[in-house]
C-alpha cells in the first residue's frame, strides 16, 4: 500500500469526497484522508494523506488556514453560499460600514457554524437534520481570526483575505460581518490558499493526479508541521517495528527533545514510525509506515 502526501487544488463544482475519489483510484486503495473539507463551490488546497499517514490527519487539520473569498452583499442564502436559496435581502451599506466593523471579527471570537455544515449533532450531521426538516440550535464555538483584510469592494461584492484557526467557517464569517455592517450577505467564492505552512505551489487538479509524480514524501513536510526527524540504524528496525521500549542507541543522532513528535526514517528515507514525547519519555504514535 502506497503512503505519502498529496496536495490537491480542488476545482469548483465537485465535493471533497469526489476529489478524494480520483486519488483513491490512482493509488489503487481507499486508505486516504483529507485534512479539512471544502464545500462544493469552493476551490483550493486539500492536503491528502495516504496509507499509514492517515494517522497524522488530526495533527495537520489542527493547523491555521488562509483563504480569499468574495461576499455577495445584500443577499443571504439558506446555505450561506451560491448553492442555497435567497432567504433575505437588504440594502448595501457604504464601505465605511465594513471597515468600522472589521475589528469585531479579529482575535478570539464566538462563531455559530452554518446549519448546512458537516458538524455532528447527536451523532448526525447538521445538514442532514436540516434537510429532514429539523430546526437546529447550534452552539457557538470559539475560533481565532488572526488576520482579516478587505482586498477590494465593488458595487455589490466584497473581496476579503482571512487567516484563521481550525474550525472557522468563512460562510459564517460572511453572514455575521454583513449583519454587523447593517445588511446581509453570503459567499460566492472561496479559495483556500494554505494549511499551516503548506500552500498551493505544488498542488494539482485531482483529474491529473499521478502517483509517480504527485505522491510526495512526508519527510519534506515534517519541518512544516513542527515535527522532528531521526534516522534509525538498520539493525534496530525490527525492535522498532515490534514496539519494544525505545532506546537512544537505536538512532544515529540524539532524539530532539525540543520536539513533541519525531518521524523515524530508515537509511532509504522511508518513514518507519512516529514517536511522541510524554514528559522525558518517548512512546509510539504509530509504527510500520
């Protein structure tokens, strides 16, 4: 089973699940996972982890993200995006209204996710409950907006840049900011530029994904994800793979105590295990990659 990292540039008009399908078919197995859903209308970066690397998904997903987006002013839809029906209209306030309310949406804030979202409520996704006719009360969650900028404003649109924490819904941000400015709005474009320190520069369209060219070595990404790396001597690989107590003499350099997680590689550059620090001791995140 092939393991590695895939950087996709998702086009508009397909779901994240459909984008993953192209990768699964090309790899010949279904053990892949992405690190953050993009809505059907949205575009941009998806980091896909294949094989044993799916165990890193929660760590990668937790990283900050950056986006550009366009808000359609004066109209709110049921889904807060172009897919929904218009449920509210309003006049378009002057540019000063947006600048004057911008500070309300920076730093740590409480945000209510959209009703049409994939979050689970009592074991069922929110959008499934809404489509079944349920009226939902979704509790707000704390998120962090590190940076929010107005890039340009036309007659009825606002182009923005957002740098935010995990769990932020840009659709909700558009809804709430429009309401604070005295109108309503919804997203008409959304493009994810980066996840953590990984950007779109090497991302490919799912349709042209080829494992021979686009399945990337996780070793290139560990520094970007804040992980250390270490090489194990060949004679100790069986001890590592059998889960024996980790010993410093297995490795060709000291374990980096300034890191919480360390990737263990063999001399051919293959990831053999992920170690996790617990105080001054090291344990296994996983073995056998």
